[in-house]
C-alpha cells in the first residue's frame, strides 16, 4: 500500500491524514530521519512558517528532508509548506529547503483576519473550479523556468494575477489549504505524481 508521510512538527497534518485515508492511503507522521524511510511521498502542511523552519532545525531534519527531495520523492507543501519548500522566502530568519524554484512573500495576503476563500480554475483537476481556502497565505512573487503554474488568483485591486498552485517535476505547492475542504482532487493529483514517480504501485 502507498504510504504518505506528513511532517508532523506542527500545523494541520491531521487534516491531510484524514483526506489521504479517504483515498485508501496509509499515512505516517514524520518527526525524525527514520520516519522518512520507505515513504512514497511527503506532505508539509500549513502552520507557521518560522516555527516550522525552526523545528526542522531543532529536530535535525534539514539535510534529511533535502536528501528526500533530491531522491525524487514527491513532496507537496501547503501554505507554510510552500514557504518551507521555496528557494527564497521574504523575512524568514531560518533557511528553507530550497527545493522549489520560486520566491514567496510571506503573509502577503494579510493577517489572519484578511484570510479569504475563492473558487479557482485548476485545469489539471478538471473543469469544475476548486474552492480554495487562503489563511495568511504566501504570494508567489516569481517562478523559475522549470516551474509549471497550476492555478492563479486575480488581484481585484490591481487586476493582476499571482500563482497559487505550482509544480516542479515531483514537487508541488499550494498557497491555500485543500485539506480544509471536502474536495479530495488535489490529494488525488498528488497521489498521481507519486504513481508517476515509480515509487508506489498502491495509489488509487
């Protein structure tokens, strides 16, 4: 059976586990190097990015996580997880994993009270819009040439648009929280990345 880890240092990893179980996938909470062994993929959940990066350092997980990414294992970061994966993040006192060639602006959509929800088009998931929940979400300021933009959100103030879901090979990130909805399509899409990577034969 496919086994997906959730980085369980803080944040809403339980919600990701619940979504994965709905898709008949085994889960494992990751708090040590040993917990990474044998995983088919890893989710870095939403939470507080500074705390996440500090705990990654405290638990001596920086290099093991970087090695896990370099092995080709699929990894998905949501909200704070996107920041943890990014090549560069604004106003962050700890190093990121530098796994995803994007620059992000932390809390660029505002404080907790400025959180919002929006129906967004995600062609990779089909024709039906995805109801995205943004909570103190990061903004993707730039993407590298190998990064595919999966979805964007328009800024009503200036008419521009910013990426909110991106993918670079087996690394995926969303600035919103699919785990806080009843829609399993993003989790199913991640499992498809796991299958395509050749690391698992048990995903549905």
